[in-house]
């Protein structure tokens, strides 16, 4: 079992189009997991480009297009993997009057995290959405 201070948040930047503050993402993940009582659990966030995200979306969901975020649940003390397309996140932020790339990356990581903890907005009568809205306000994303 990890202690609360262990570094069990892996963030990998597999894209080069946009500069990313990796320490800010790790810090956000630590705050989020602690807030949600999951600080002892590990997870990974992989930042990708649209082409790689399209490949994952096609392979695992049957959709031949890029998407903003995908989550893959782990087991035991490993929550799982969150994949985020930085290109899509950047495009979303440019269209938004309130989001920056950084805040949108936090928003997408939050969305993926909720999936890893068992929420499913496609089947839960709005429960995940309500929690996500509350946490977006709390974490300013």
C-alpha cells in the first residue's frame, strides 16, 4: 500500500505540439485523488496527439475519430489510465470563453478520473454529471 505522500501519479507527454506544465498536472491529480479519498491509489495520465487518440478510440470503442479523453480501468490499487488528446483539448479551449489549455486538461483528467472510480455518464441518470460539475467548480476547471 502506498502512503499519501508517495508519488503514484504517472504523467507521460507523448505529444510535442503544445507545451505542457507536467508538474501542474501532477499537482492537480494529487489534490483530486486526496479530495476523493483515493490518494493511496495509482493512476497514469498519457497526453497524446489526435492521431494516436484516434487509433485508441477505433481499437477500443469502434469509433474512427479522435476524442478528447479515454479511460481504461485498472484493478487493485491501480485505478487505471487516462488518455487525453492535447490537440483536441487545445481546440476546445480556443473555442471556449472560459477554458485555457491548462484548465481544460484538468477538466478532462477529472472526467477520466470519475470514470476510473466507477461513474458512467452514459448510464447513471446524471449522477456523474452532478459530481463533475461540483468538482469543476471546486478545482476551477
